[in-house]
C-alpha cells in the first residue's frame, strides 16, 4: 500500500485522472440506479400494476380519444383502455360557495375500472 501512495505522489496527473474517472462513473451509476428504482416503483400501489401501461409524451399525460380505439383494433390483447386529458392547468372552481384553485383532468368513464384510486368523496360510479 505504501508503494502505491508513493506512485501516486510521483504521478499526480495519473492519480487525478483516475480519481475524476472514478467519481464520474460512480455518479452515473447512482443516476442509473435512481432512474431504474423510479421506473420500477411508479404506480406500484395500483391493484393491477403489472398489467397497466402508459402511453404519453415527455412531460404530458394527454392522449387523443382516437388512440384508444386504434390501439384496441390493432392489438387485440389489450383488455381495456382509457384516454386521459389535462383540461386546464390552473382553474378557479366554486364548491359550496368557496373558491378553490386547482387543475382539471378529464378521463373516460372506465378510468376507475382500470385504476384503483380511492376517492375522498363521491362514488366511482358517478
């Protein structure tokens, strides 16, 4: 071990290049691990998470209404499909006389047949 430290003292550029290379490679390994962990645990709380797939663009969850029908006709192994669209990012809603600010999302009527979200109020049938 002592000879290795002496070698690094004599060859400082070599030691610096190795240290930077090790640091950069470890950073990429950590980023890759975080990415894989996020991909494997996204929506894993859903009842049928292993059978649910998402088709969306980068950063947006909007899909065209026709896409669901087209995919079902093209791929008969698709059991159910649901189109979701972000209606507005920031809206003002009047609920029982109170003003609430939020976003609105529209979905097909079979949304709760596919996803197992719990509602705080109302019923899934409505």
